[in-house]
């Protein structure tokens, strides 16, 4: 969602803020703004991209050693200059940037209006700036104490950084349910909503905990207090992120880079966790809770977006390989429908960012109900990773493209490993079959590599053929039904073509009515167990003049004769086919979006990390 970056130290803040905002732009990008303190306070904000802000400030005074910056993804109020952050109170003394939503802002706003406050934007954030100003004014408090007292009245989620015009050598940062970390450099501090703006300057960070308020000063002091006014000792962590990981490395877009990284990232995900030669696997996160997992009554899998699709694949994997009952839930639905969660349930939360608000809240609920909670997360140290009892990081490195690609294959790889371990330990997978599957899984990175090389040209050609389609249908069965959902999601996210994923056989119950010669139908036909059935589904589409683009196992001759286009996928064990079949679909969405002139890495209205409900 929105991105936060702030700087206080010996250097000029502006270049650091702008670079930080560019790095954060993947999180939200409808407007951006900065505030700089230089004896007096300069605030600049602009609708549009960070580049628009940069152009706007070109001839302005951007000096100062203290500053805050924000990229916005609108929640309250349209994207425009006025609603962009930073926001100030009535007299301009308090300046604030904010991620999250202040849920009771309307009540606070009307109380403040009665006291004479007038508001210039439609945002909840501005209300918080006025509230801090009001608290500060009443008792003439230092800014950090005014922030603390004001926050005790605010409900909802926030990560904020506050400046006080009258106390210019100080920044105050606070968080609740929205990530915020402090970078500790030499003679300087940075604050950011994720590590990407920080890593260039320091690897030492403090992850603020919920309801903590940090005060950092130009003379190098840092104090952290809780909302209850207790001082705490922050733990300093070392981040492993490297600067190259958050740059494009010669690729035109982050999405393309991330698609092509998958042979490596899938291998990274397995690294140290399996020995293909000896045919075994070990997942550290599972060891402490193994008995509870092996004897679980059921697994409940929570996620949103692409992570939910990975969870759906896990349902097939866990049921087939480990004979464990699984329910896959949209976190946003699960948390509000009084779900039945028992102590013998294991709840898996899947999240690339580890910050998705709905997944976090659903997980909290499951934990309170006594279930064992386990995270499949990419971002190390993220909120979901810290909330769960245990978990396994997918280790695919930072994913910057808004459309998730390598995180999906990382999640599916991790879930596949879990299913194999559980299946073997529960006695449903005989040792010989287990070893055979482990060995085959180890081949997947090189098969992805082979596939990326072999399908590129064909995919680019197919993209050219269908770039002007208005609708598209994606069909798959079994393990590849969630891949159909994921393929359709990729296309609609970045090319804005309406696309639907469907179980191939369900097509007859509705979508078949849409099929005509203008409708591309992408069929994932790599499951050998349902081969004849999927061939029949393709025939049904062809009989209605639909155009079929089929993903087939290499060497397939039957579907090649019926389909209009085919893309060959290396052969593998059926439970592993999603790890391959999704690759051409990612690439296809990329090429179509490119041909349509869409912004691939920053599609309209979307955000990478959805930290609001
Ligand atoms: C957003 C992103 C998706 C992602 C989803 C869940 O919608 O654009 O790519 O799949 O959030 O995010 P998470 O970080 O929890 O996996």
C-alpha cells in the first residue's frame, strides 16, 4: 500500500527521500509528497508518480537534514494534490505521513471541528495531524508525548512519522498493524515501511512493534516507548537484503526479472531443506510442532490474491499426498464469519509480504482460538512471520513487481515440500515413492529454466495474436484449476483484459455461453490423470468456435491436433505441474500488457502490500 520513508542525519535528506520513494513506488503510486525541515518547513506534494513530484520540486528549496516522504494508495479521498501526504494540523506545526486507516476518524474529526479545526483534505490522516496538534497545544507537550496521547484515542491501523516545526531536530515514528522499521546508520537514522529504502545506507534495523513510538534525533539519540508510556529496549536486527536484489539488473521490468529468476528462487526455497541424492527433506519450522501437525484434525489455509491460489494448490497436495483434510479460505471472509477453529487445527497463513491486513487478522483469530499457526512468508521479520508459532520462509528475495510471480512458485514449492514430509511421516507415502518425488522436485528448477527458454518465442507470438481480446477464459482441472485462476488473475491485473479462471468441467455451467470466435480459451492440459476429460473439454470449446491455446506435456500429439496453439511443458509428476504450467501464463500476461502499453510493474489501482482491509 502506501510507502513511508524518512531521514534524519548529517546528509541532505531530499535525495535519500526521493530515491526511497522510487523504491517504494511499487507499494502504492497515486500521489507522493515530502516535507523538509531547514530552519523553516517546506512541504511539496503532487498527484501522480514520484517522477511528477520530482519535476514539481525542480526549482524549489529542497535543503534540509530532516525530512519525511510518502507515496500514497488512496483509501479516504481521491488521489489529488490535497489528499496527498504529508498532512498538517490547523497551524502547520505538526506534519505527518501515515499508512493505514484511522477507523474512528469521523468521530475525532467532528469533535475537533467543534473546537475550531478546519480540514483541507478528505483524508483520515489529516484528522490525526489535527488531533496531535490539539493534544500538544492544550498542555504544551513535546511532540513525542503529544503523539503518544493522541494515538491512545485512535482506532485502526497506522504507521506514522511526525515532524514538529518547532522542534526540527526530531522525528517521531509509531506503528500499529502496519509495518515500520528504523534503519540505524552512522550519524543518521532512516524510517521506512519496508527495508528497500534503507538497505543502501545501513543493514542495521529495528522493527517497531505494535503500539511502539520511537523518537530519533539529529544528535543520534533513539528512544522507544509503548503507548502506555513504558520505555523499551529495541532489538537491533541485521537485514540480509542486498541492493542488487531491489534493482532491475538489466531487465526492462521487475516482473520480467522476477519471472526469469524462478529457476534460482525455487532452488533457493529448497536449499538446505532437501537432499535429492539421498531422497529426504527436512523443514526446520515443522520440527518443534511435528506431532501436532501430523495429528491435526484439519489444515485451514488462509491467504489473499495469488497467495490464496497457492493455498488452493496445497489443498490438492495435502489431501492427495498426506490424506489431511484442508479448507482454503479467503482471509477477509474467514475473519468475519465466526469460523469454527479448534485446538487440533493447524492454520497456515500464506503471504508474500507478511503484512496483508486481512491475513494477519484472520491468523490472530485462529491463534486466539488455540490452533497451531504456521506462516509461509517471504519477507523476513514481517508481521505475519512474527505472529505465527512457527513457519518456513520461502526465501525468493524481494518481489517488487505488483503482479506476484516468483513468490507464487516459492509458496507452491514450500507447500509441496510440506505435503511430501507430512505424507511420508504419516505413512501415506511409501519410502520409495517419497524418495522418487523428492528427486523429481529437485529437478523442477532446471525444468523451469528449460521451459523459460523454450516457450519465450511462442508466448510472445500468442500475446501478439490475443492482445486485443476483451475477455479470456482460463480452464484447468485438479492441480491446474488454481493455476487457471492464477493465469486469469495475472492477465487482468496487468493488461486490464477481463479474464476468468474456471474448473474445466464447470465451464458447461455458465462460461460456455460466452464462447465465440473472439474468445481466447487457455486450457492447462498437463494433468495426465484427467487427460481424456480435458480433451473433451477442449472439444466442447472448439465446437463453439472458441480459440484454444493449450498448455500440454511435451510430446503431446492429441491436443496439438485439436487446439489452435500449444505450448509444451516439460514432463513431471502431476502434483508438481503447477510449478511449470504457471510460467508461460505469467510470461503471456507480461507480453500482452506490454503490447497494450500498460505499466507492467505498477498496474492501475493495485498495491503490492495490502495493509488495509
Ligand atoms: C495484493 C498483491 C498480490 C498478492 C496479494 C496478497 O493483492 O497485489 O500480488 O497476492 O496482495 O498479498 P500477500 O503479501 O499476503 O501475499
